[in-house]
C-alpha cells in the first residue's frame, strides 16, 4: 500500500497546498483566475496534446470503451437526479448534483495521476472518458437544469451555451490535434516541441494547486454567506451524492465493463481498469463554477467537491491497490 501512497500522495498534497495557501491568505483569491487561465489555455492543452500523440488508436476507436462509459454516465445522471428530486430539490439543483456525481476530475487530476501510475498506456481510454464528460454529460445536465420553469426555449438556450462552452474549451481541441499527429506520425518543430514540453510539464503541479485554490475560494465564499461554514450535521442529500461519486460510480462502471467483456464486445481488462479508476476520482472542480453561473446551490456543490477530494486520497489509493 505504501508504494501506491508514494505515487498518489504528492498529487493530493498539491491540492491541499493550494487550499491552505488560499485559506491562509498566502495567495489572494484574485490570483485564481490567472492560474485558471494558465492551466486551461496553456499548460493543460500542451500536456493533453502530448498525451494524444501517444494514444493508442485502437483504444480511441474501440466502441466498447465508449459504450461502457457512456451508459455509465447516463445511469449516474438518472440515479442522482431521481434521488435529488426525492429529497425535494428542484431540477436546477438536482441536475448539477447529477453533474457533480457523474463528472470526475479527469482533466486537472486524473490525467497526471494516471500518467504517473500507468504511463502512456492510459492515454486512449482517458481521452474517451474526457470527451464523453465534457461533450455529453455536461451538456445533458445543463439542459436538464433548465426544466425548472424555463420551458423548451430555456432548454434550447442552455444546450446552445453548453455546446458553445465545449467548442471554446481548448482541452478537446488539444486532444484532437494530438491524436491527429499520432495518426499521421507527425512531429513538431524541435524548438516548438520543447516549448510544448515545458508547458506540459508545468500542467500537473499548477492544475492540482489550482484545484485546491478553487475549492478554498468556494469554501470561503460559503463561510461568508452562512455561519458556521461546515456544520456537524450535513444533509442526507450531500452525503448521498458524495457516496454516489466515490462508490457507486466506479462500481457501476466495473459492472458494465464486466458485462461488456462477458458478451464479447471487445473491452480489454486494462481499459476497464482505467475507466473504473477514473470513475473513482473526486468530482470535477469546474462544476462549482457552472453551478454558480446557472444559479444552483453553489455551497452544496462546493462541499461535495471538497469532501470527495479529501476522501478520494484514501478511497482512490485503496482502489488502485485492490485493482493491481
């Protein structure tokens, strides 16, 4: 187990460092947008481009990988929304609860972590899951959030905004360009390649530090708006969504993958392992910004992301060890 912790600990320690730096006022919250811009538009696209150039095309084109993760995302969204509606939440909060339950933090945390654990063999499967979560899961949940008194017009506008967000997001484009270079065995001009390498190397530590800072900002904002910030008593819905993310999601992907293997869909055990570990990641930190933009309960989403990130240090590391 110590060998797994030796790999996973630095990643979660960087998240904690960003959280503490922000809560202790060592770094102003006004600096977070700058960090986000550097990570989202410079460092992470370069890392994902390099990731894509080493992807195995047979994994990218394997329909079993796509189908398994896609069905898992659909079921997770359905389950989370049904439970949230049962607890009396409206469509807006239920939909963003579903998004935070079904969308793992693959871009900022999962890619560098999987790269450290399994090397470039994880590239193809990770790319498929990122594409599904950014294009389908996010768009679906945003559209469903508009069902609350918005009518068909509101849903259409929400879908347009979600698709525009996908188009403007540099990560899918970076992956696509990397896969294009891989397919045609293209190489960057040496000085440009070195620049891309330097930016890509900066992605992991900066992205993880930024995740901690974003979580800290959300926590500080919720503390300013309501006291005390974290009550000893938390809602059943809060715990339910967290359990869905860390336990039900990976278990669901594992069961779906085993069914795909048994009926002969061509899903490899290695690809299934990567998908299960991705599903076991904490919730994506960008959901808190989306929930704020669309008027959902931002404090609830921030607490779920913070809780799943903290608990995932043990749960994810344990799953890696069990899955060896």
